[in-house]
């Protein structure tokens, strides 16, 4: 196991290539681009925080990396803030209790698994003027959106969550839509109550067994199923399928 310690120095590009060695962080890491490509060992964040414009992970027929995310925050913000490409082999994600935090720095910020389905712990989208795209069908513990702005999901893709938190403001709604066309994006939660507010929702299917309350201040723009466009009522009325 090799340990990388930066002692607070901000690096340009950090790339792990053509190695089978296991690597762990000795402290927090900040860089422009973080990339694993042709690397066949384990990368262990070792419960530290990582900050980069983008995190890119690649596998091929010879090498398949494992990314152990730890308990820290992985913060990205560029156009390709999170990107996984599997050209043979696979990228194994071990989420532990980590949080992926997307803080857009330009017109677009993309979370893209290139059609692979992965399981993560928490994701936090800070909506603030950037167009966010969530591609693929992924599973999250908590999916949280704060601020105001546009978050688009892949049409026909399914985002599975344990809980979903999204609340804009009277001055700025959070727009939820698909990435194009008329196909609905699917938000699925197996049970419980989801409570949101100040959303503008289009082309969405909220399903899975939970009850999805969009909130009294949200807008049912078009082509939505499963959402209840009121606040949660007490006591809850009987559930009818």
C-alpha cells in the first residue's frame, strides 16, 4: 500500500495509470483533475476529502480499478464533474459513507456513468445557475438538491434513493426535467414519505412505493406521474394504488 500526502499543496492533474499497486490518501487532496485510467489496484480515500474540477474513472480489458470512497466529501464542478467509462473490465465503487458534492463552475455540470449502473452513498447538488445532468441509472442513499436551478435526469433512466431532499425558494424554483425528448425520468423510493417544495417538474415518474409530495408551492408543468402536488397532510389519507 502506497500513501500519498500533499500537506495542503494544491496539485494540477493527478493521474493513476498502468499500475496494480494499492494507493491510499494520507490527507485531503485538492487538484484540477483526478483521473484513474489503466490502473488495476485499489484507490482508498482513507476517509479524507477530495476536491477537483472533475473525477474520471476508466477500466479496460487488462485493468479494473476499485475506488473506496471513505467517509469524506468528493467535490467536483466542471462540465464532466463525475465520469466513468468501462471499455472492458469494470470500475468498482465502494461508497462507504461518502458524499459526492456537485458545485457547478460553468454552464453545465454532468454526473455520467456512461450507461453503467452504480451504487453510491449520498449526492448533494448545489443548484446555482449551472445546468446539472444526472446520467445513467444509479442508486443513492440520499439525493439532495439545494439552491435554485436546473437538474435534468436521463429520460427512461431510474434513480433509486432511500430519501430525496429538494426544496427551492419563492425567489428561485428547482427545475426537475429529463435530458431531452418526452421519455419520463424515474425517481424510485421503496417506502416512506418524500417531502419537497418549490419545484418545477416535467417528464417525471415518482414511484417505488414511497409517497412523493412535491409541495404546495411546486408546479406540475407537464407529463408527470406519481407526484402529489400538495404539502403532506396530517393525518395521512389512506393509500390507494
